[in-house]
C-alpha cells in the first residue's frame, strides 16, 4: 500500500491529534464538574467510557498503530475496529449529549433540543439510514478502488476516517439509546436492522478474505479479514448484550403491571 501522503506529516500530525484528544477528555471532565453543581453527580463509569472511547479513536488515527496501518492491512483492520466500533460504543455509553444539555444554559439547551428534534436528524438517526451509511460505506471502501486511493490522498484519508467514526457512532446511537432521543423506534425494528447490519458486516469480512481490496496482498487480506470477523464479534456481543438488557428493562415494568392487574381481577368477587 502506498502512503506517500504521509511523507509530509508524521510527528506534527500525531502531536496535534494527541492534543485534540486530551482537550476532548478535559472538556468532558470540566462539563461534568459544572453539571455536578446543579444536578446529581455524574456517574464515574461515564468518565471511564469517555476516556477510553477517545483513547480508542486516538490509537486508530495516530501513533504506532496508525503508522503501521499504512502498510499492514491487519493493523488497518484493528484501527477499523477501534475507530468504527469500539470507540463509538464507549462514547455513546458516556452520554455526551445528556451531559451537554445539563451543562448549557436553559436557552442554549432548548435550541439544541429543537435541533435534535428536527426532521433531518430524525432521518439520519433512523437505524436503516445509519446502517446504510455505516455498513454501506464499508462495502464501498473495501470493494472498490477507494481503499487504494485513500492511501494516495491525505484529504481522502482523513475524510474516510471521519466518516468511519461518525457512521459508526450514528449506527450505535440509532440502536442503543443512552442519551435522550425524540426519534425513538421500536425495539423489534431496531433488533431486525441490527441483526441485518451485523450479518452484513460478517459477510463483508468473508468477502475480503477471498477478494483482497486493491493493493492488499492476499495473506494480509486473510489475516485482516479474520480480525474483522472475530474481533467484530467480540464488540458485537457487548453491543447486543446492552441492547437486550435495555429491551428487558423496558418491557419488565409493563409485564409487572399486567400481572398485578390479573391478580387483582382474579381476587375480585
């Protein structure tokens, strides 16, 4: 894989990226501190999720792994798992939008709420749209010459990494609701879309195994595809577990109410 565009970057790029990630972590901690003055303490687990989520994204686009990914497809795929799957999941669990709404002034939070309720965001946050942007984007990347071209253009390289992260995050929050959402869809609908999306991700991994992307040696494609398949499974297990737990919590109260009602009716004379 050619990586001429990286000749003009290197230490300066990594340094800037490290500073940016450190700033994101610091801003989150500052926002939580401000929020704690007016509301109950922000959960410690969310500090953890945010810190490691940012760190996962940072490792994928800067540092040793990112540099190795320019010539090693397995390292590239490790970056994909970090940037497109693990980081979005961890950051979503950190509930950044909830924290932002708690930190902003009342007027600003209302404006943000109106924006979140807008029609364009409703369309973007739909699980089908998010899946097309996320999984569909990966199919375009790995089944066309786009993968080769991204290693020849710094601008395209950056754009694709941004897309992979944003699409992964959008898909995550379209299936798992941590932050408040005004465009909620049913659990059954999300479950069906999620199953199809994860299946498509696995199929793509198998396709890459036998049909290497442009410029990738067959041996590297095989090892990278295996990492994509089995590494993706590990993250998907966590993803599905969270989703199923939320579904269970959402349906349990209704079942309890129905059971109580039946009991009362049965005891009535």
